[in-house]
C-alpha cells in the first residue's frame, strides 16, 4: 500500500489519485484525521476508487509499504522526526521542494543538508530515501481531463528503491521515469522546479521537463 504524509494538499491528492487510477491502494494521512477522511472521500468520488483509506500520519507511516512526503517543506523536519521509528526500513519518496516567493520570483530556500531529500535522509537514517515527482504539476495530476506530461527525474542512493519508484511513476500514463542518479542530485531537480514555476508565471502556463536524447 502507498501512503501519503500530509496527503491532503494538492500534490498528495494528485499523486494519490493518479496512482489509485493505476490500481494502487493508498492511505491519505494528515495531522487532522477528519481532514484526511474528507480527502479520502473526495478522491474515491473523483476517481471512482474503492481502495482508499485515511488516518493520522502515524497510521500512514506504520501501515504503508511506500511512503510519500507531500507536506510543505516548513513541516517536513518536525513530521519526519516524529515518525522516524515507524519509517525505519521503508522506501520514503520525498516530493518536497523548499520554495520561497518574493517580488514575483520563486527561489529555493537554502538548506544545510543541501536539499529537502537530503534533509530527509539525515533524519531518517534507517529509511531508503528517493526524491521524485518534484517537477510534476499538482494541478495537472488532479485534472483528469488533462494528460500529465513530463519526465519524473528519480534520485536515490539505493538502486532497488529508485527502481521501485520509477516503476510507480511509469504507471501514470504519459509520464516517463528518468534515473537521476544519486540522492545528491536532488538539489538540482529542486532548483529546476523553481525555474519551471518562474517560467510558468511568465507564460501563464503549466510546463514540465523532458530530457532529450534518452
């Protein structure tokens, strides 16, 4: 089962919806169980899904086999420190981008560890951290009339964990999974996300990335 920590926001809902449509059962987590329940009902109706569950983040961390971090960056450290024990040994997919916005520009918040995913690795020393899905539009994921285009650059130090997440990404039609190498490279993917948001603001669009030549 897939689990979504902080899964009531656009990214968590969008990924859960698309992977649920691909046949993956999932559980939506939140600090507020009532909000998680409401999101689960919404996704069941939106995708005509049956295997949709909900609960507090602690339950998600304990029951899911693969856990997605879809909370805002500002909540990541406290969330992961509280769940370190439940996430030990599991594949944890960090979709988080540490964004700041000022004077009409998106930028990346400087993090001591180098990226949101590297911070997650420093906290969850017993987990297999994979960085993925940062450049995929949450709006497009939630809009079932839209084909979600783009490459999912997937970074991890554990090859088996990386491959398992790439396999999940490829279950969403029209998405392609790209091996992005070591988790260290996640800092560059997070930077590309800020660039895409600035481009989208200029062109009033929802762009994504494609890696040519592969």
